[in-house]
C-alpha cells in the first residue's frame, strides 16, 4: 500500500518558490539593466559591468533639454486614453449584441468577426493608411485613434463576461419597461465591470507603447507620441543610449501607476473571465 510522504510537500513547496523567484528575477533583470544603463555616461555603455562607476542622475534632466519629453508624453496619454474609452465602449456594445440579443446569423457574424484576430497587423496597415488618406486624417490625432477604436479581442473578452450574467435580469428589466439600451447601460455594464477594467488596462498599455502606426501616420514633430519621439536619441551622429534608457525608464512610469492602481480589478477580471469562459 502506498503512503504519502509528509516531508515531500514542504520540499515541493520550497522548490516551487525557488522556481518562481528565479523566473521573477529573469523578468525583472531587463528593467534593472535599463535603469542602471540610464545612470551611466555614454563611454560606459559598452562596459560589461551593469553598475555605473558614478550615478549620473543628470541624464534624466538632460532628456528634457534634448526632446520635448512632456509634449510627447502628453500626446501618448491623450491618444491612449481616447483609444481606451472608445475601444471599451464599442467592444461592450458589440459584445452585448452578440451575447444578449437574438438576430439572424448572429453566431456566424461573431465567428467571422473573431476571425479578423488571425490577420497580422501589417496586413491591415496599408488599407488603414489608405482610408486615413481618403478621409484626410493623416498627421492628425483622429488618424491615430479611430483605427484602434474597435477590437475583436475586446468584443470576445466582454462577450464571455456577459454570457455569464443570468438572462433573468434582462427579463426582469423588460417587465419593468426597460429598453434594450437601458438594459445594456444600467444592468449589463455594471455587472461587467471586471471585464471592462481588464480590457481598459490591456488597451491603454498596448496603445501607450504603440510605435509603428504613429511612425507611419504622424509627420509633425509636435504630434509625436513618446515611443516615436525617443528616436531623436538615435541620429547620424550616434546613439545617445544613456539618454534613451532614461527616457524609456520615465515612459514606463505611467504604465506602472495604471497597473498598481488597478491590479486587483485586473486579477479579478482575468479570474472571472477564465471561470465564465
């Protein structure tokens, strides 16, 4: 007869914690290298040692003299903020239609819409750019925002949440005379809050870090987003890697703030989505 060894569980737990600590260090290492590199002088960049000989905190101040950092940061916040609001709203409306309304061909349209997730972003780049040219939105903020205002992934995510909400709530609201819009706005949206917050976090972080689309769309320097603006540190005269790392380090700050403030809702949203999915 087999008997369990009580000493095996503590040993397994220690091994698991050691593995998690090791993985955490591997994930944090690039950020530590980036921060320490931002405190070096330019000649020290090629030094294999991670630690600078002397911490150059003035690198962070110099960034503001080389590029209009606050302007670029503001552009990124505005674009990412608007994309987040619009994408969450459009995804919620589409998800409500696919999850709570009955209409012919609904499921087929949903799977067709979901199939657009399989298309690489580069495939959609030229059609999107041509549309922006036709509408005269090149080198404008709407040209950056509108193509990203719709998301098949966001629709899928919120649909999974809405499918888990009892339909009896819809019927009760209809008996009280509520319209479809009132059911969506007053009943379904509040109950889908974890999913909305999860989508908002993913959308904001993804668009704040967006590089290729702003690089193609924007020609005026005053409209550059931060990832594109950081290219000023890479010129024909050489690359100011120490200043580039300082700028990237500062660009991460808003993302850390968003995650810290909303981490509980993010974890709860992912857990509930996994259970309902």
